[in-house]
């Protein structure tokens, strides 16, 4: 019996509750959406994006006045010519005053003379031909003595008498040997000693200088000694015409 009552009560509880909506007298008009004031009444679609037309800017027209203003502010335009500035014109303009040029040139010359790059040759004069010739004769005599001393040392070192050399070696070979030794001594003698003064030039009071007044170099003295040595082949005619001085850009002064 209890089991039957329990099953009956469980059936009653599980039965769904039915509600009749007609009893409340609810019309469809009472259900109105609350859209006003909340922003829902507005159109959700945004206006379409309209592309603005592109304007082409002429940069040449826009920047022309700017460049023109800059050029005007810098100063008047100079007309370009094919003239190239020379000397002091590159620093002081195309029409520098003559007094300014002379003063600057004098300062440059004094600076070069004091620094030793250019020597002052205003108090010197070119050596006469007689002094040059006798100085050369003295120097050649010194070189010949060196050649004779060298030959004597060779004979003593070999232990053979000098009379035997004339029998063993022909005269032509002795001349060639002596000429080769003389040429070597001649070039070395004048190339080295002309940087200062050779004995012959010192005795006659003359010295070798460059035409430009610069310091002597080995190049100057070597060229001069070679030309003077080779002039003997042409009967010393190039030496008389001062080829050694012209080609080496040197001269003898007193």
C-alpha cells in the first residue's frame, strides 16, 4: 500500500504545470521593442569611402622660387668663362692689386730662401770659361793619379814586374783597362764631389749650382758627369757648348 502511494505521489510531482496564456489577456500590441533612445533606430550602414582625386604637383614649379631665392640671397651670378685662374688669381680674384701681388711674391721668395729650398744667387755671377777649363784640368789630373795608383797597387799585389805585363798583355788591352778604370773614377768623382766642391773648383773659387737655385741632387751631378765624359768621343764639342749644363740644369758660378 505504501509503495502504491509513493508511486502515485511521484507521478503527481513529475506532471508538468500547464499555464493558459489566454487567461492573462495579453495582446500582441503590448510587446513593443525598446529601440528608441538606445541608438538602434539609426542606420548601421556607414557611408561609402569616396577616394579623393589625386593632384599632381609640379615640383619644378614649386621649388623653382626656392632655389631662385637661395641663389639671389647668395649674391649675383657670375658668368662662367673658359678662363682658368693662374697664380695668385685663384686666391685673390681676377683683378688683384699689383702692390698686393708684389708684396706676397717677395714674402714667398724670402721664405723659400730662408728655408733653404731656393738659394739666393743674386750676389753670384757665371764663372768664366777659363776658370771652368782649368778647374776641370785639375780634377782630371787628380782622377788620373787615382788610376795610376790603382794600377800600381794591382802590380804590387800580383807580384809580377811591370815589364812583364807589357809582354803578357797587349797595349790595346792595357788602354781599355785603364780607360774603364778612368771612366768609373770620373763618374764617381764628379757625381759625389760636385755636391759640395771638387778640388779644382775649390782652388779656382767656383762652385756648381742649379739654374732654379734649388739644392743639388745626385741626379744633377750624375747627368753632368756622364755628358762631360761622353763629350770626349765628339772631341769635347758638347762640353764647349755647355751641353752638360743645359741637360742637367746646372751652371758654374763664381
